[in-house]
């Protein structure tokens, strides 16, 4: 079978031959099953011989993309204990996924389990283990699904590879029908016709401060549109038995203090494989929401006989402030006060001055959390008179009334008189 795989790699990507040939010479580590013991046969196989999967080829993930992935697989459960031996090599030709300025190349290091799965015309497997990103020597747990749907493999056989971080979230995921090559199942009983639906599992994981109750999630793809539907801040929503294919998944109504970690982007494309559960996780980080803001009060006075200033006061959720002096054209700021609506009043405005309305005086000014609420009192003043009249009246009664008298006045305006004034005169 190694000869077959090598011929396939010549036709798909010559660069993968060296990796597969080198891996074929290694003896893969053989850990026990996931529970630490011999898990024993747990699969539907033909007869009592070894079962597994061999072959290789190309897929395009996401479907319809301009770049392909090259794969080669040679795996079998030689000892019939549910822990396989063999090799997997995988190379992603998409330049967006390059690591250390090189194409992303993966190879299996050890295997944990192998299980025969239903839904494949000529047999299929699901296997788990540990692989290495050869560009970095980083190691991750992985799960692969390979489905032999008859001959030729191109256009019918299916391959899926998921690579997981230590916290269980998905770091890489590829899946698709072979666009070149062939997968061959060995020792597995043919199963029912392949399923056409799968499950889409959407996960949210939110950390930080001022975390919201939740968001809205929606998905659209071959099976139609779903949502928007509520999802908690750290929650899981599953769309079950939806038509397989690529779905666009969007997390919305994310408050301004929260950010969806990228990559992958939001919205994102999630390939849902037939007969499988496909997961995508939206990691969200939130920061504390401020509860205070600033109130900025401005005066702008024009005209004549402008006073030195006025008094200003404010009251609201943060308490009462003032009265405090403010110049005729001035700015006073109340900093870090509780957010909400404040009643602001400009007082001690002299009679020759008028506060322009609207807005009224007093007025309501909203102070936003983390922001500035501002209001301006526009005041117009008119000239104050500086002169007046002094009226002097005489009223004389009796007999032998004189013709008149002399009158004089002195004050801020100077001295006036003496000047004659009649006995009854003004």
C-alpha cells in the first residue's frame, strides 16, 4: 500500500512524498486506550483480521476554496485492541495558514484509538492520537475521520482532520470530499448509505469583567438559516441533523466592552460533515464597564454690562453639587460622577442679562458612563444705564409769599446751582 500512496503523492504534491516515506520507516508509539487500559475490540469489522484505512489524495477545505490540502494515511488495528499503528501526513497549501513562513505540515506521532463508523458505503474509521506540527515541533491531540464511499475515490471518499488545543478547543479543522486520490477501507463491513446531515455545535467562552448575560447566534448554509437565537456568555447551542456543508456562523449583540477573539473571524465559515458533530468556539474577552462620567458646564455671555459671573449647581444620581461660582464665559467640569441624568441650574443672573432658551434653565443633562455630558448656557446682556434725573419741587403757602428762592445740588455728577426756583415750582 505504501507504493500506492507514494504514486498518489507524485500526482498530487511531490513535496509530501518525503514526509510520508520518512514516517513509514518509524514505529509509532502505542499508548493504551483513553481510560488507561486495553479497550479491546469496539468496532464492526469483517472476520477476525486487522482493519484500517489506507490511501491519500487532496481535499479543498473550505469547500470551493482556491487552495487544497494533501493527505496520506496508512493505519490499521494490527493487534485488534482498538489502538492502531500507522502513519498520517497532512499538508495545507493555503498560504494563510503558513507557520514560520512555511507551509503547514502535520504528521502523526502516536495513536490512541480507532473505531469503525457507519455511514460509509465501503467502510469508514474514526481515529484519535497525537500529531506534530513539523514546522514548530508543537504537539496536539487530533481526531480524523476517513470514509471509503466506493470507486473511484475522487468525488466520493471523505476525509476530516481536527486538531485540538490543550483546553479542548479546535485549533485547525479541515474536511471535504476528495478532489483527487482514493481512500481504501480494509476489514470493515460495508455500512448503510452515507448520511447527509450532521450537527453544528456553537460554543461561547467569555472571560474578563462586566460579562453580559449572553449574545445572539445565527447560522446559514445548505440547510437554511437558523436564528438569531440567544446563547449564554459561556454556553453551547447545537443545531442537530442539518444538511452537511459550509455554514456561516455569526455571534451578534456583543456589547462594546467585549471583543470576539480572532482568528477565526466573526462571522466564520464552519464545515459541517455528514454524520459528524462539528464544533466552533467563540472566545470573547470583556473589560469592566465604567459607571461614572464627567459633566461639563459652559457659559458663553455676549452683550454689554456683562457681569463677572454667575452661580451654577447640579443634582442627580451622584448627589448635589454647588452652587459654585462660574465666570461669565467659563467652563466648570464635575469629574467622575455617577452616570445618569442631572438637573443643572445657572443662578444669580442679573436683571440686564437673559439665559437664551431652549434648552431651559434649569435643564436636564445626561452624563454617559465613561463619557462626557456637556451643556452650554448662552447668556445675552444689555447695557445698564448710568445717569438719571433729579427733580426738585417747591410748594409755598401762606401770605406775603416771595417770588422764589435759590436751589443748589452736589453729588457724583458734580455741583449744580445755586439757581433760582419759584415759590411753587419744579
